[in-house]
C-alpha cells in the first residue's frame, strides 16, 4: 500500500467501510423480510420452511461475516484474518442480540451497539499482528472505538433534525463509525513522508 496515492488509500478505506455497513444492513433487511414472510402474523406462531431456515441461518450469517470482513480486507488484512474478524463480529452481534435490550425499533441502542461493535472487531482484526502496529496507534483507535460506543448514549433523544428530515441517532453514529474507523486505521498505514 506504500506506493499508492495517500488520498486513494483513504478513499478506498472509507468506501470499504461503507460497503461493509451496507452489506450488513442488507443482511438485516433480508432476515427481517424472511422472518415476517414466514410468520403467521394473524394467528401467532411461526413455522419456518427449510428454505427460510437456510436463508436465516445460512446466508444471512455469511453476509454478516463478509460485510464485517470487507473493511479489514480493504486495509490489507489476509483472507483468513478478515474472515476471523467477521466471525468474531457475528458472534458479538448474536451476543448483543440475545442479551440486549428487547426494543425492536430500527437503530435503537442495541442495533447501534451491534453495528459499532462489529466495525470495532473488524478494525482490531486488521490491526493486530501488523508490522506498523505501535501501542500509541492502537490506543488512539481503541479510544475512538469507545467514543463511538458511548456516543449514542450521550446524544439525547432518538432522532436528529437535519433541515426538514429527522434522522435516527443510531444510524448516524453507526455510519460515522463505519466510515471514520477504517479511515483512521488507513491513516496509520500511510508512509511517514506523506
């Protein structure tokens, strides 16, 4: 990565983070649509067909693992390290989903925590074991990760007014984390003379 244009490296890092965010968001949307289509909403209960079970328990986790691995791969992590980071991120998401707040609104505290935690795991997976890793750089990234995890709880309310549009705070925090954390890690990989 040292022989490329620094602006291009930073742009690709941000684009990789954004792509990973949207892949995980697509996986969430598919899971919700399949669950709603397979559930008998009138009489209660659910009976998942084999096809719906394959989508929910096969394809959706694979999308989440790949989505969490994309930022790590863009930053130069190996295929195995990106997949390992994606699997750990998937485990973190399942843990937060099972033991988190039972509020089901979009981008509530639990979903924001899931999205931010998954990019944090992916960035740690791309940083650990690299020759440029120094404790000061790791501390800066770790502080940023904690700041994004806390940011949703610091901002009062659930929505921000941007002109005539109200936007969920969790969506804004998640997007910022998925764009800025890969940028910071990519900045640390730039050559010293740039």
